[in-house]
């Protein structure tokens, strides 16, 4: 049974990495995907590739730190496809550093994109899903949302927050038994994320970490698995990391 077929799926951070892979995989399984991010040209290229393969996709330029942009993204998706079945809050940044480096603007960026971005995504889509009496919100956290290590304090804090918000949402919405939630916590994945590490102290670590990374399609597969369950079944959390990754 394919429960992905014909679903309308909105994905933030879809211009690269996990978001791009998820959009392509879901489109190939019959979903109508709306790809959002700031880099419009890249979105258009990816949508072009999906459409070229004969599948359905649209792009929308949106910055997740803007609550207004998230509202416009939801409006665009509704106007284009008539409903929103799944909303994937995937956009994220990871400029990790030691707290003693005082890279305050990077702390703020992580809080804005990784936490507020998820909240603005929920604010944009939850009323629509409640009205539809159906929907699925998938939030991308991290293994760093399960444990802290040196240099990842702020990033980890944002990803712990994503898990707390998603679990709270699950409990609140379980009463209506109509809206599903999923937390996806990846380990090291081969994407552009490590390029957001600017701290000179951490750059070497980032290059080393990359050597054990897995394909973003592994995470896309996990997201597809959660979507592909019957409506009465909610996959609430998936932790997925390279076999070689200890922490
Ligand atoms: P990428 O850097 O490849 O993708 C990040 C995406 O987020 C891009 O599409 C980027 O698009 C988008 N983005 C960043 N800032 C904003 C913003 N302000 N508004 C809208 N979009 C934004 O990394 P990944 O694919 O790896 O990251 C996806 C998610 O997975 C993140 O939440 C990350 O924390 C999480 N994750 C990744 C892991 C990894 O090892 N790669 C491990 C654990 C979790 P654009 O710049 O065009 O706006």
C-alpha cells in the first residue's frame, strides 16, 4: 500500500541535502511536493529535475525566520494543491563552536532558524491541518538533540527544543487523533551543513566528521517510512546514524 501517493508535502530547507533528497524521493512515490528555501535558483533547478522525470513539484522562496514567509508558503501550497497533508520542518544551520569563542550572532542564527523556524512552520500549518482534520508534521532534530558534546551546546539546545516542541504537539493533538507528528534525528549525513561551521577551531573536526557520513537519501527513506503508515499509526521518533558513528 502506498500512503504517500497524492499527498501534498511541504518541505523547508529543500534547496540541498536532506530536504532535496526527501522532495525527490517523495515525488517519485507520487507525492505533490512544495520545496521551500531562500536560494530560489537552486529550488527551481531541483523542481525542474523532478518535473523532467514526470513527477509533480513546485518551489517557493521563503526564509523560515520570517513568520510571514511561512504563512505565505502555506497559502501558496493551499492555492496550488488544495490541501497540506505533510509539513516537514527541515531547514537548519549548524555553526558549532565552543562557548568561549563567544560567536553570539551564530548562537542567535541557530535559535532563529532551528527553533523559531520550526515554530513558525507549525503556526502556518497547524490551523490548516486542524481544519482538514488530518495532517502530519515532521520536524528534523538530530542525534545532538539527544546528547551534548563540546562545541555543540547551542546547536544541541536548539535540537533538544525541536524534540520538546514536537513531543508537546503530539500530546496536545493526540486528543483529536487526527494529526500525526514525527521527530527525525539524524547522525552525520553528507550534506552542505558542515559548511556552516565557521569557527577555525572546529573546521578540522568538521572535515574529519564528514568521512563517516551517510547519504541524505537514508534520511529521506526514514521520512518516507513515517509518511507511508496508515492514518491510525504515528511513527513518533526515528534516530538514524552511520553504523560507524559512536555518539
Ligand atoms: P544543508 O545545509 O544541505 O541544508 C540546509 C537547508 O536549510 C538548505 O536547503 C537551506 O536552504 C535551508 N535553510 C537554512 N537557513 C534557512 C532559512 N533561514 N530559511 C529557509 N531555509 C533555510 O543541510 P542538511 O540537509 O544536512 O540539513 C537539514 C536538517 O538536518 C537541518 O535541520 C539539520 O540541522 C539536520 N541535521 C543534519 C545532519 C547532518 O549531518 N547533515 C545531522 C543531524 C541533523 P537556503 O540556504 O537555500 O535557504
